[in-house]
C-alpha cells in the first residue's frame, strides 16, 4: 500500500533551475577560490619551516604577525592607510568624471568610456613603467622642462607620494565604472524636481544624487580599497622600496625568506580584513537594482 | 454585434473550478467558464482581479492549484504551452527584437519545420490579412510604430493557427483613437476568421464594441457573464453595475412597511424579490429626468442644480437632493437649467435596479 | 561648468595615456638608455628594438603561452559566465542573493594573494604549475567579471519573449537557439572580449601560478626589476597595440552584427 509521494517532496529533490545554472560557477569557486584560501589558512598555523600544511596548530606565525617589534603591524597600517588615501583621491577624481560621462558626452560617451576601460587590458606593470619613463632623469617630464628652459624636473620618483599616485592611477577604472553605474540610477526627473523646488546644486548632490547613486559609489570604494590593499607593483616599480606594502612582505616571505607559514598568516590577515569589509558592504547593496537599473 | 454570437452550445474551451494562488495568496478563487466556438469573449475586471493570471493559466504558462481546463472535452490542464493549440498575444506583445517582421511572423512555422518558401508565402498572406504593407517584410521591429507592432503580433499568433487566441490587453499602450480603430479591426478579423477570441482588458468601452459576450471578473471570481446589453440592463450586483458606468445609489433597509432610506420610501419595481434586510437601489443617470411643471413621476425629488458639464454626446448635471449628489444625463440640445436653479427630478420604478447589499 | 567638466575629463584621459605614450617613445628610441628629448629629432628613432623583440625566440614562446592561456580562459569563462549570469539575474531561486555576493567576492580580494593561495593549493594537491594552473587562477578572477557583464544583458531581457516562443510551439532547444542566445549575444561577445584581454594583460595571478611557463607580463616585470632595456617598453607597446587591435576588431564585429540584425 505505497502511497504516491506528495508532489511537494518530489519537487524539492529536483534542483531548482537557478541552482543548476549556478552549479558550474560554484564548483569553480570552490576549487579555485575557497580551497586555496583554506590551504592558506592551514598553512598559517603550520610550524615554522614547513612548506606544506602540517598538523599543528602552531600559532607562531600569527604571534610574529602581531608583535610590534617585528614591524608587521606598521606595514599593515601603512598599506591600509595608502588604500584609504587611494579611495579618497579616486572619489574626488571620479565623481565629476562619472557625471560628465553620464550626462555630457552624448553620443561620444561610448567612445570616452572605452578609452577609460582600455588601460585595464594593458598590464599594470607596463603602465607603471611608463610613469617611471615620464619621471626619470632625462625622462619625458624632466627632458621637456629642461628643453623649455624651466630647469630640471621635480624629483618625484622613488617616494611614498609617487607610490600613492601609482595606486590611484592603476585603480581609476575600478572606481569610475561602478560610480557611472550608480549615477545612471538617478532618475533625471528627481533632479529636475529638486531644482524646481528650489534646491541649490550642492543640496541636490547631497540630498538626491549621492543617496540614490550610493550603491555604485559604495561598490567602487570597496573594489578600489581591497585592490589597493593588495597592490604590489606600484611600490616596487615607482616607489623604489620607499614604502613596503603587505603584499611585498608576503612575496618576500615566500621567496627570499622561505617563511611559508609567516607569509600565509599575513596573506590570511589581509584576506580577512578585505573579506569582512566586502561582505559587510555587499550585504547592504541591492545588486539587482544596481545592475538591472530597476528603480 | 451584441446579438449573442454563434449559438453552438458545445464549448470549445471549458474551465472547471480553476484555482490559483501565489505564495499562499489566492488570485483565482474558483472559476467555471464555458467559452463557445467562434465567439469573441472579453474578460473585464479592475487591476488585481486576476485577469492576467487567468490568461496565463489558459495559455499554460502557469499550472492551476486545482481545477481543470478542457479543450473540446479533452483535458489539457497538464499540457505545456508548446503542446496547446492556443496562442497568447502578450501585453508587451513580446515581439522578438532581433528578428525582422517576416522573421517574427514565420517563427511558429519555422519551429514546426515548414520549408522557407511556404513560410514566406504564408507570412505574406497573413500580412495582407492584418493590413500590413508587404514592404515591411524585411523591416526591423524597432522601426515600427505601436499600431504596426500590434499587427505583427496578431499575424504571428495567427501563423500558429491556434484554435483559440488569447489577448492580454495588447491595445492598452496605444492612444485612444488608434485603440478604437484597431479594436474594430480586431472584431472584424474575428468575424472573418471565425476563430475563438478571448480578450482581457480593464477598459470596458473597448470590450463593449468588440465582444459577443463579456465576463466580469471580481477578486478572482466571475461575477457575471452575458452580452453587453444584458450586463448593462441586468447587472447581478452593484460591482457589475458600477463597472458599466455611473450610478445613483440608494442604500435601503427593510422594516415592517417595506424598503426605506431613513424613512423615505421610493417606489420600487413591483417584481423585486430580495432576501435579507439590506439592499441597494441603483438608477443610471440617463434614467433620471427633469420634470416640467405639472409633470408627474412615481418617484419625485426637489433638487438644486450644482454643476453642468458637457461630456460630448450628453451633458451631466450634478444635483443636490436629500443631502447628497445625484447625477443626471441630458442629451445635447435639450434646454438645461442654470446652476443654482431649483428643479424637480423623477424616475420610473422600472428603471430602478434593486439588488441585495 | 560643462566646459570645466569636459576639460577635467580630457585632462584625466591625457594623464591615463601619458605613460603609454612614454613607453611607445622609449621603445622607438635608438639609444640604449632613454633620453628625452632626443638630441636629433630626425635621426634618433629606430625600429631596432621592435625588430629585436620580434626576432627573439624567447619572446615568441612568451606570446604563444599568453595567447594559449587567454584563448582557453576566454572559452571557459564564457561558458561559466553564461550559466552564472542566468543564475545571477534571471532565475528567482532561494540562494540567489547569496550567490550574487559570492560571485563578487573574488573581485574584492588582492590578486597576488589569490595567486599565492592557488599556488599553495596546487602544491598540496601535487599539481605542477604551468599554463594550465595559470588558466585556472585567471578563471577565478575573470569568470566573475564575465558573469557581471553578461548579467547586465540578462537583466534587460524580457522573460515574456521566451514564454511567447514556447506558446508559439518552440521546443526548449529551439527557444535557446532562436531567442535566448541571440538576445544575449552582445553580452556574451563583450564578456569574451573582457575575458581575453584581462587574461592577456594579467600579471599578479600568472606570477605565482604559471610556474616555468613564462607570459608576457611576467617577463616584462622580471626585466623591469632587473634593470633597463628598451626591449621592455618595445614589447609593452606591442602588447598594448595588440590589445587595442583586438578591442577594435571586437567592436567592429559587434557593430556589424547589430547592423545586420
């Protein structure tokens, strides 16, 4: 007397079409993203001198990480400070830029956007190296100023400031495009209505545009902060070791220092900081609205 | 146009006890409906009454929670949209923007494996039928006007050669003039092809001109079905009556002496049999008339003229009597009292629609 | 105000392209060391370094590796991204919000860290690093980008079109071939372009995961850190021009397809 199973439970056993479509990406991220990070976590609690995750747990690497005498907390502070400064500078640069892209270029906006996207496809090393060629003694800037009789050019190369400039330069598209997406969420009529009701330009930005565009702006800030926190090439190519970011400490730990647990602990600390920030911010943003332009 | 339509008693499509809800909220609450072969049936209802859900159930885009759909006495409740010999014209029209006019119309033939030559011939014939310029065959859908898109959508649905065509307010995005002329064309096309059309709309004026019968949908149930004349003259309740235009409503209660409103006892139609203690008497604005000196009527009220608005074919007067507003329609050209004047208004008991409350 | 904003945009654009211009000049100068301005504007230019780059067997192998990785990544990323985009934007399913955030997460992580983590993981599994492992590492970062690019297109796609096709008798396969794919085609095409170009230019992931297989960005970085050679800006400029050509050709194809459809 086997009763037929109720339709409900039969449906539950079948995967939903959404989960089926998500499965390949989930598998890829499990293999190429989650498992590697788990390996890093295991490595960070392995005894010093091991080159593969070893049974532990051994917290020596973490102890060195938080020891002020080791200089690592300072390195973290400098890195996160540079990342924060990068975000602030990019906001100032990209808000007017994004406004111009959305509203001012009309049929040229596609071309101008493409011109801003294109550098993403050129290896960042090549672009940073180009800056070195601009700022070198007898480089593009120095040479031009000398030729014009303006004296030698400024000696900016190999300073912390130029490291920051390089980070701002490299990460510009990552701020610009989310902000453009965010600004195009703002219905034109709301701005017109605010103007009609007597709001000044600054008021309109503060009360209408920025709140409505905030999903895009927040994503841009998040992306640039986390990417800048892991930046390596700027300090190496432009900064000439005047600043040593965490990413470089990590690389050193894995290459010259042969301290894999130490490197893994630093890497995991960086991942935890940026990951927590990312999850907190992403939880607050409605991605359907931002990407689907659903108002 | 409103004469009952084809008299064939066998329904082409029959709905029995159809029920559908979303997330536990009932939308369709039990619909029984027999759609006759070759008729033009409109389903009219306010937004939220379940019109679109009903159509999606009929097209097979949703499964009912309970009940059956029969096509010529064959159950088709569980058939997919592909398997059903019916076709839906979407509210958005759902024309394929990446295909030309011809590509859209030929789509159902193409997926059925009809060879290219025969497809083209059929598409051209259908374009002629819906009065589309043959030069449009290669045009991009985006280059078409709203009215032309309607014709393409109609031709595409006809190319499927369905037994029943469903329409989900496809005219609602058009301006009034275009809507009226396309509606008339649609009705003519239905008469010419003899196909069964089921047309869903919130615009009653649209349905009145096109349909053999109209079903009024209220909160997931069919309140009444009948010819436009029947619904107008004998609505089953206040909802249906109000769907068909403005009303003067008198809320009545019963006591030992009969029906009254706060002691006032209007003369009611003699055959009215209402169970219960509460009823409404409804009188259409064109059934009220102004009484000249010496003229009498079974029902008579002294009233003051408040306003007078021209509505094209007639004028609508707002009068104040018994502490509220009464609407009275006068044909154009008839002399009208000025606002502020005191008049007598009257009506016949036969023009009163009495229904339970 | 408008003029000011336009001027600002153009100024930023000029700064964006200034270093690329400097690299191009450096690769074309005759001397071993970069001097600007050249002493003799007419004679101090040459294509010697370009010829040297083009002739070096070592560099040919690098380009072949980079192309191979980019091609494999493009094909796989489009497949993964298409499925991912449908799960991201189309289907209403219970884990969707959670999935959307998970997909974005790799983009928020420093690439050198992702590369290192992948290296350690492959090491633990006993997989030797090479172009295959580099492709996997690239995919982790590029599939989310492609998913987003295609998802934007999926959002604009009216599900009624698929319903109409089903109602008109089209089978599941016919709907996919006749309606869904053609409608998503522009998104798929831009996704493929992004995948190819991002893989072609990627350095931090390749650094750790490509092992003995060199790629163009890896080689450039090694030479930059080691000391100056005009071959570096020459190869950098050639790589940039190649990317621009791919982008231009891609845009032309998209335009052509749109004109026809």
